[in-house]
């Protein structure tokens, strides 16, 4: 499945979703309406702990993507409104930015659970 995960900063949830989805065999990307300067270090730690490389991953603008290239566009739950990007599902996940590693780990488990439901 071709998946695009969108949020505001593209530094935490959507990056973890991209990495986890790819590790599960999906074609996946992530983007933000206002991309951060870098991926959150705790998001990188969580992905690396799962054996998922973060090499080359960086926050990207949603303007660089087209919904037509994906089977599903999934909002991570931050009230993202992309006028040119229809959202198929909103996962309504709490933003872990600035929180403890355990919150990132919990978020990653929920992302993985939801991805399994798509299969």
C-alpha cells in the first residue's frame, strides 16, 4: 500500500509512521504543513530501537506531494487542513513533541497497531 502521513511539523508521529510503515513493506512518505528543522531525537531513538534506519529522513513540506500518488493520506491528528490534499483518515494521535521517550514509544506502538489494521 502507498501511504502518506501528514501533520504539522513532520518531526515526530508522521516520521515514525513513515519508518514503521516502510518496515512493514508499505511504500510510505511523510510531510508537514510547517516542517520542523529536524526529526525529533526521541522519534529517531524509537525507530532505531526497532531496527529502522533514519538515515536520509528529514521533515518535508506537504506541498512536495500529491495525494494522487498514494492509496491513503493519513493525518496524525493535529488538525491538519491541507486545501490541496484530501485526508482519508485522521488517526487523532497525541503529539509527543517535547515529551519523554516513553510517550514516543507508546505512540509508535499505536501507529504499528493501526498499520496492521490496514493490511
